[in-house]
C-alpha cells in the first residue's frame, strides 16, 4: 500500500536513486559560496498560477510548513504567485533578489523567459532550485517528475481502454500542453512514443493550458474528423480534459471516448467516477514539495552534502548541463485506483469527492 502523503519520509524516496558526481550543479559560478548558517534562513517561493488547484492547496502550504519545521520556526518563506504572467514572475523574482533570499524555489510560467532572472539571482549569490518545470539559466537543482513517464502512462492507459492493441486505423486526437512549458513537450514525446500503433488524426498545442482553448481545439477536431470517428482523446492535463468533455457533449456525444488527464484534480476524479474521463496521472505533490523545501533549506545553510544526497540524478536544460535532479514517482489513476492513491494519501477525503451528486457513482466504486 502506498503512503506518499507521509512527507516527512520524502528524503528516503530520492536517496535511493542512482548516484551522480559533482558538487552544486547548474553552472554554479562560485558566487554562491558555501557559508554555514543556522536556522535563520530566508527561502523564496515563486509559483506560476492559481488556475490549477494544486499550487495553493498543496505546494505552497506544504513548503511553508516544511521550511518552518526544518528551521524550528526561525526560517522565513517569502511567497509570490504569478497568475500565469511570465513578465510578472520575472519582476517577482527580481524583488526576491532585492529581499536577499538565501534560496529561491521557482516553478516558471515560461522556462525560457525566466533564464535571465535566474542568472541575476545566481550573480547575487542566491541558490536557485527549479520546481516542477525546469527553468533555463544556471539553476542548482531541479525537483520534478519524469515527464516522459507521465506521457507514456497516459498513452498506455488510453491504449488499454481501447482494447490494448487497437488497429492502426484507430483515430486519436492529441490535446497537448502549452508550448512555453518545457514539460508539455516532454509529456508529448512520451505519449507519442507509446501511441505508434494508432493514427494521430489531429494534434494541438494549447497556449497556457487553457481549458477553453482545449475545448476550441476539440471542436475543430470534431468538425474535421467527425465525433463518431474519434476513438480516444489524449489530453495532457485535467483542466483541458474538462474543456474536451464539454466540446464532445455539446456536439451531441452521449458515450464519450476514453479521455486522459493529469494532476488528479477533484473535478477529474469525479469525471472518472461518472465515466466522462477515463484516467488521470497522480503526482504526489506532498513528496515533491517536501523534498524541494528540504533542499532549499539545506543549501541555504551550507549543508551541501545533505543537499546533494536529495538530488542524485542529473538532467540537462537547453542552457545548463548536469543539473542535479530529484525525481518523484507518478501513478496512473482510473476508477479502480482512486482508493489506493488519492484517498489513501489524504490528497482528498471521500466527503470531498462524494457530494450528493456523486453518491451513486461513489457507491458503485466502493468509496465510503
């Protein structure tokens, strides 16, 4: 049985990963000289948007709690959310430089655009940890998930829903994520590598992951292909899956094709229960947040051996080679997996999912 919500054990998840050499990676120029500090560290946290429920519900509060516990209440967390505005996030980052944070955790709105600001932070002697999306520039480490594994998980579940070995004539529509998000390209690569046995009839990249844009893409695909000819839909995340469901229903489709997703959002779990969405990918945000918080505190304190032990893999960005990486395992969630994943981990409570509208579907799925 899983227990990913036990964030205090998060370090154990990554220490067992295969080792790599080197000290602080990410093109450390020497400006971030190791200086031993106590618990009075200042950590900056920059999150990209509020449209996805995870950031305000999980990432921010867990990181805040972990920073406090790791520093016995003496550390400070400075937080800002960019509201999906890349220019605003760059200004927020530069304000944190002025505020003299010791370590900066940044989940970029635009991974490329943030690179210059990351360089400014490094020049100011601030350690930078990329979070969830790999920011360009000289970051010290990256905490995230294996994006190709996410896409492959989505694609394999979709193929399973289509009988396991569908014919090449089987038509799939791909609704991919934002072209400014490096993760979107990785998800797409992973999914495409597993969908070679079917025909990708239409494929779209969706600016800013907007559900309304995904809906418009789906409407276009329906008009060009015909709803009856669409056997399945690869949706890169749950928000877009919601827009896709709307488009199909408005087109008069009563038996929806299998639709994928990602993020295990509450609305998606409910759609899975009612059959409107086939699956989602659950990423244990508690583990990810706890690891990022501990890495940020330890490197701020100058405890580099502990910092490095938490990120023992390597990854390259377009600008920086051999960045230390901590990778957290992901899980595919269909109707039968809800109890053993998001409920067991405390991600949701049964009472949150099973409101009166969903009581019958919950009962059928054995959720009590």
